[in-house]
């Protein structure tokens, strides 16, 4: 999951240098409002991802402190239920982000052709990695990318990745997937990189738009006000 989030943020973070090149162009106000909302959504996704990682780490620690015992316990059920709850929240977070990006095609204006194609591939309703992840989350399954995939997570990589089913007790099968994932893939490091990219996006927003620009544009969009008509 973190791998897909990183791929998405990597593409969106390329908006930052594009905005810097264009400067304080008033025509970009609507894009600024969109980016502000995208920034908020991405932070919500990161918070949920961090909580899921914490629960996976807690589950591994619980098993190891129990001398490798996998019998159903109160602690295991708590970890599993909290992970399942966060997967449900993450499905909502991703759905809101996809909807936001889909409604604001103008955002793509500042992306180069390659970045645009990559974003479209990630968000595609048929083959996109984000949509595939959402299908897994809807079933309360957490796909675990155990090997590096050149160019980022693909549909093929997700389909054949092992998944943690939180509707069932987390037994030996889950442990032998989760522990190597935490040790080798180190999702916390990846999440730290994602946070850095999001901070860069925030810095670009602050540099390119005034608070007034952002609040007026976001407010007008929220309440369906045609700002150009009102000011005319």
C-alpha cells in the first residue's frame, strides 16, 4: 500500500517545480485550491497508512513475545480489528482523492506529458494500481508488496502480491508475510519519503499562492460560486 501511495505522491509532487516556473499566475488560482485539497487528502492517507504500519509492528511483536505462538488471542484480535478499521478508512480516503483529481482536470495542465500519463495509469478505473488497491481494501485485504517492482507498483505486481485478510485470524501465514515485509521493505522509511514529497508540495503551494487566493478559490468551489461572474 505504501508503495502505491509513494508512486502517486511522486507524480503529484512534480507539480511543485512547474508551479515555481509559472510564478504567481492568477489563472492558476483554481489549481492552487485543488492542490490545497489534494494536500489535505494526502495527509489523511498518510495518517491511516502510519496507523496500519503501527498495528502490523504490534502484531509481530505480540507473536514474538508469545514465543511464536499463533493461537487466537485478545491482542491479535485487537490488532486485526484496528487494521481492518483503518483499511476501511483508507478506502474512503483514496476514493475522495481519486474523485478530487478526477473532477479537476485543470491540475494536469502543469504536469508534463510523461507525468500526466503516469498519473492516468495509476488512477485508471480498469487497470490503475490505486483502483486495484481500493478493491483489496473494500474486501479488508491488505496487499503486501514483498519485492521491488521496477517503475513502481503495477496491476500485475498487486495481483500476485500476498495479501493479509483481516476478516480472518492472523495466523502463521500472515506472520511469515508481515515480518519480512517490515524488515526488508521497511515501510516506515518509504512513508518518511512520502511525507517529504508532501512537504515539498505544501512548500510549492505556499510559494505560488497567497492565503487569500487559496481561501477564495476553495470557498467559491465549495459553494458553487462562479467567481469570475461575481467579480465581473
